[in-house]
C-alpha cells in the first residue's frame, strides 16, 4: 500500500498552513499510526493480551456509563 502525500504550497496560504495541511493528511491516511505500530516488534501473544485488555477497558467504561448491552444466553 503506497500513499503519496503531496501538498502544494501557494503564496496565499504560506508554509505554516501547508504544514498543518500535511499533518492532517498524514493523520487521515494513518501514517503516524502505522509508524508507531511498526516501530517495535510485538509477539502475537503480547498483541492478543493488549487487545483483550483494551476490550475489558472499553466494556468497563460502557458499564460505568450505563450504556452496556447485556448478552442473554
């Protein structure tokens, strides 16, 4: 997956505005997120553990706000 981000700096906008536009585009394309993900290798077991912990955290947050749906078996 190759995404080329190109920002054209015109005389009206200036460099500062171009930099802000570049940062927004990087965020929307997920460049920063992908960089942080690839920064270090995580074992699959560690990834699964973090995923489960974040799910528990989200569930607890919903329960505390009173918005949780209880699954009936």
